[in-house]
C-alpha cells in the first residue's frame, strides 16, 4: 500500500470546503440517503476508490443497508435485490461515470430514470454522481487510505 501523497483538508481547506458544499446540498435534498449511498459506492467501485468505498459502506450500514445488498452492488443487474428505482439510479450513475467510453448517456438509460424520478430528483441524483466522481479523483490521485487501512 502506498503512502498518502497529499492531505486535501490540511493542504487546501478551501477546496475541501467547496466539495463539502456539494455534500451539504445533497443532504438537503429529498432522495433517500440509502439510495445516494448506493450510488456513491457504485461510482467508487467503478473508479476503484478504496477510500470512498470504505466510507460509504460504513455510512450505508448506519442507515440500515444490509451486508447482502452491499456485497451484491457490483453485480446489481443480476442480483435481484434492488428495486426498479434503485436500478434506474445505478444505471444513470454508471452511464455518467463512464461517459468517455459510451459517447454519452443512452436514451434507454435516461428513459428508465425519467420513469422513476422527477426532474428535480434527477438533478439531485446527478449532483450525487458529480460529487462522488470529484471526491474519487481527489482521493485516488492523492492516495487517500481507507480509515481502517492500518488495522488491516
């Protein structure tokens, strides 16, 4: 395991404050916290951000999310444990995270999302994807270690 390169909070508190403003906007939203945590975990899995996966697994558990669903998140399409709303949100999160490889978001992904969420909820969900992709890039780039990495 490589050592942390940069401590974001210590070295640039203004950037941390800006990122936390996004998080505060998400907390003020109407979408269930567990849904936002699933989205943040799935995006972090795609990006390979151990720090964020660890953080959001803990947060989801505190909100009542089950270990079974957390373990099956990487295979959510096949798992059969996520409802239509969650599946639409996860597909949207994946499409937005993988924009470079897909040349945009497929119409079918948006249509499934729009069938489950209001326009305001879609904006909120998109903000969650934007925020976690940003956090992933800071944490991966700066080699942030999961909170319990030393104990392992």
